[in-house]
């Protein structure tokens, strides 16, 4: 299922999926699109589309960015496929293990 996105310059692009899992709280939801931009010219193969999203989980409500990369198939030049979302949630390492210090003599 592709979705149409309106770009800043008045043209449209297609994305292959909505970035509907928040990378911060890892909750599936229907995000709100805040801002859409492209990183380059639509005609170039390395152009990326980025969408600033707002998580609708009331315990999170954070902003994240969904990045899409060009997927030029046939004559559809404004087609993008989902790449990843960021920032990822920080997971603190488990530091509950004891640290043993042994003297070293020469």
C-alpha cells in the first residue's frame, strides 16, 4: 500500500509505508506528520525523504524522524521506501555485576 505525501515545493511523492512504530517508546500507533522535506533533488537517485513525526502514545509524545530512500521503479520517479526511524531509545547497560580489582605486582 503506498501513501501520497505533499512536498514543500507542491509536488507529491509516494512512500511504501507509514513509520507507525515509535523508535523511542516502541509503540505501534498512528503518528502525526509535523514536517516533510527532501535531501536533494527529486530526479537524483540518492535523494532521501524525511518526515518529522509525533508519537501519539500519551506516555511518550516525542518527535522522531522517519527516513525514506528512493525506490525508482519504472517511471515512478517520486517513489520512496522506508529506511529507518530515529532517534532510537537509549537502553542503559546492565552494570549490576561486581567489579573486582586485583593488585598487580612485578
